[in-house]
C-alpha cells in the first residue's frame, strides 16, 4: 500500500484528511476517489494533513489538483498543511505554489491568512 | 548497422553538399533581387521573386536540419520498468483493434499493462478487451457536456486511470513489434528524456505508392536531422513517453491557464462592476465592497500570492455583497409590513418587529440575486474558482490547443527542457489511407493542425526552446505555407506563353549560370540526404498539394471551425473529380498555353526562343508533378494485390541489434 488515507473528524465545520506514505501514480486514483466521496457526502471544506507524505510525484500533484477542483466546485476549499521538504520542493518546481495556499500545519490551516497584505 | 565512422564521414560530405547548395542558392537569389527583376512587369516579377525566396529559405532550413543528423542505435533496456500500452480507438472496426491489442499483449516485456482506450464507449469493445485480457478505459461521467478534445482527451483521461512509468501510445491500426520496449526503453536511462518516437510504417501501401503516403523520408532523415538538434517530433503514435514528463507539462499548463484566467477575469469583473449604478445605501455599499475585493485580489495576484487566496478574496467580497443586497431586500419587505402595521395589522406589526430585530441573520439566510443585480456574470465568478469548470479534467498532459495534438505536446516538452529521441527502426506497422479522398483528408488535417499550432503557440517566440529547436519546428510549419508560392510557380509559364512577359529581365547567360547550378545542387543535396529513399513522389505531391495547403491556411486564418476527422482506415469509394479540379485546370491551361505559344512562334511572332524553351521545360515539369493527383484519383490496385501483415505476427521476438 503506497498511501494511507485517514479521515479525521475535526468536530468543526471542516474535514481533515491525513495522508501518509507515497502519493504517486499508484495511489493517485484511490486518493481522488476518496476526496470525491467526501465532497459528495457534503464535506467540501477540506484540510489535507500532508505531514506523513514522504514522496509525491506529478501524478500525485495532478490528483491534488483534481481534489482542489472537486472541493472548490462544491463551494468549499482544499488546503494543504504540513508539507515535507520533498513535497514542498516538487510543488515549487511545478509552480503549483502559484495555486495552492500552503500552511505550516493543520491548526494554521483552520484559521487562514485573512488577507494578502 | 552502419558504423559510426561511416556515418560521420557521410555527415561531413552531406554538410559540404548542403553548404554548397546554400551558397549557390544565396548567389542566385541575391542576383534576382539586385539585377534581374523585370521592372516592366513588377506585378509578375515581385510575386515570382517572393516565391523563389520562399524556396531558398526552405532550402536553408533543410541544410540546417541535416547538419547534425543522428544515427542512433538501441541501448540496453532497464531490468525493470512498469509500462502501459494505450491503444486509442474511436470508431475503427473491431478486428483492427483486436489485431493491435493481441500484438500488444505479446510485446516482450514483463511489467506491462495493455489498455484499449475506447472513445466510442462500445460494449462490444469492452467485451473484446475482457476476452483478450487487457484493460478497457472509456470516458467517465465527468466528460458529459464538456469538450472531448478527441484523441488528446482520450489519452489524458487514461493517464489519470493508470500508473505505469512509461506509456506506449498506439493508434488502433498500429501493430507493435514484440521488441518495441526492449529497443526503446534504454534511452530513458537519461532522466531528461521525455519520449522516444519510432517510425510510422505502412504495410498496406499499394505498389508505386500512388497517394504519396510513404513516410520513410520523414521517419528517417528528417526526424534524424531534427533529433540532432534535440527537436525530434512526437507524432501521436508509435512513441513511448515518460509519464512524469507528461504530467509535469500538464500541471504547468494548468497553473499557467489558471493564472491567466484569474487575471483576465478580475479585469473583466472590475470593468463590469465599475459600470454598475446604485441608488440606495446598501447597493452602493455592495458595489464598493466588490470593487474593494477585486482590487485586493488584483494586488494579491501582482504580489504572486497563491491563486487560492486570490480566488477566496473575491469569493468573500461576493458573499458580502450578496448579503448587503439581501439586507436591502429584507428591509424593503419590512417597510411594507410597517405600512400594514400602521393601518392596524397586528400580525404584520409582529413580523415587522421580528425582522428588524434579526435583520442580519435573516438577510444572511435569504438567497440573493445579488450577482444579477450587480450585473456580475456567474461564469466570471466560476472562472475564478480554480476548478476549471469548463473542462472535464483539470490537468491536461497532451496539449489540446490543436487538432493535431502531438506537435504542440512535443513543443511544450522541449520548452520545459525535456529531451527527445527518434529511434529509426520500424517497430510498429500501420495502415495508410487506401483511397485518394481519405488520403487528402488526412493531409488536410495535418496541414490545418500544424498551422493552428503555428498561430496559437508560435515556436519562434516560445520561451524555453533553443534557437535551433525553434527553427526545426518553424521549418515544418513553414512548409505548409507553400501553397501560395507554388501557385505562382505553376502559373508563371502560362503567363509567359500567353503574354510573352517573363518574371526575369532577360533569359541571359547570367540567369543560366546562376540558376542551373543552384537547381541541380539542390536536387543532389535532397537525394543525398534521402540516402536511397525515393523522393520524386514527395516532390510531386509537394507541388501538387497547393490547393490543399492554401485551403488549410485560409480555413485556419479565417477561424472556420475545424473538426478532428478520424482518418478512414478502409477504402472509401468514388472518383470525385472535384478533388483535383485546380490541378486539372492548371494542367489544361499549361498545355493550351504552350500550344498557343509554339504556334505563334512558328508563325513568326518574334517570341524569345530561349524564354520559350525555358518555359516549355518548366511547364512540362509542372505537368509531370501535377499528373500525380490525376493518376491517384483513377488508381485501382492491381488485381490480386493484398496488404501483407508484418512477419512477426507469426514469427519470434527480435531482440538482436541492442548495444550493451
């Protein structure tokens, strides 16, 4: 199993999804499927706890974009929290830092940067 | 296998010939501009010299292309690699797909998964896949009511459903040789290599190749030449691609598109909101709030803030504005109730008090048409959502800007620094169109697609491409503009025969001394680079396709809608004369005009005999070239002729010739 996906009930109005392992071509499909299920069940406000993700490739990033599309289309959000070095580097390399607002950890992601000053 | 030393000495000779031809060409064209324009007939002389210049530039590009021609040998494949085979189909006959899929299952590579990508979503095809034991992928529900992007969309969809490190793409009719992975995967040892393209070979070409489909010049010297400049083209089929490279360009494209869209939409919205008039406090406050939101979004964008945040800034402003407008609506209702209460309606009075007491919470829960009343289009707000609502899937690895997706994709890969390989051994066997009409449709599609890429994603100004790469892409696009210039070359003798007017000031010794060496050297160079591959058929079609190339350019330039026509893989009957009327007209005119001129010459009209001779030869060359389409239209394969399936379908895997 490349990736373990855990849904955590935050008790607040957003869902927390903790990932651990490798988000790559092999696990991207399952990941997208689970996000889609969550959004369809009404949880479109999602925080992704990425602190357990040790490796991510382009297919994994593509799955993150699909997740973002899914959540935002339903009027929610899709925030990435606690990125490790490898993930942060790849995201920067692909210029995805231009799209994703990333947070140090889940707590920070719950109270987003209020404005872009 | 040719030895490297032999290849190198051949390459040196090729360069010498190329340089000589280029020098002679330059010598000729400079003289044409400087000393030999027919000043008495500039209407004729200028188009002619422009057409000639077009040809000279074409030759320069050809010399550059052949300069670093590679002759690659296969490298040892890795011990292990997960590969996917994609067989793309839309409406091709089942047997055709079956042959390809069964051959794919027999490819000599352990870690492979074969998929039929069925854009026709045919249940019978699904059953076939089950029978053969390969995968089956068709578009999911997310594609409903979204642009399909033809084959590119089909492959992009499958990329999201599969996970192999490398992907072999095959058109439905391209039967792969068992050794295709053993021969190609070795090149990926270089982590910067994004794809390895192998030739398209047609096993159904009728004797003499009447339709000029034979592609060994392109899938030989031309691709090998481009390969020398790290500019080998991806041609849509018979290529192995690195998934990581494809996904990467898909993601970069997503980011770029979203950034551009965010910027444009904010500008459009700001304009719209600025035009909105307001008469009451709340609406004015709502307009102000929107303007403020758009302004801060714009500032965040300029600050390179993440687009998510930019989008949220606008989202918040829209929500606030909606609230303010709802609040106004609710207050209006309250004031009506108040009037009723003044007239003694106690119920109305109670409701009024309730509303006023809870104004904000009620307004917050009342659906509002604020977007309408603020004249904000919903599409704009959605466009800011980063969700690419107009597309089924957000990340599109294969470019969808053109009806020929391959060139655009390769160009994008090259522009991000990826390398490409052209490996010249035939490793897949496919079908060429079997009748003239289908062949023309295919040519038209290529021409239109190429010109489309030229207009929308011009390689000359594309960032990230090296200068030679730009020229390699440009030269292919450039060649599709030849129709206009070829028309001038075809009409010139006719004009001379009828009017006696020549585009050159005189048919002097100077003319022959400059033109003949250039012309002969050009032909020699072309044949030398072709290295034994017949070129005459190609030269004929190059000239004879002038109506099609002109049509392609005009249809793209005028923005007429182009559809991706699936090239028919079976014979379409009918000898439709309309297909060749322009060429036939030129042939008839040339003959009539030359007879007219010769008769006048015999009658002693004083027509210049040298000019007459030159133009007779010229006209004959034109007719000999154009005749190819007349023959093609009336062509029927000889009795008993049949396409021969490749041997390996019954034989053993071929793994020799790999360099360890």
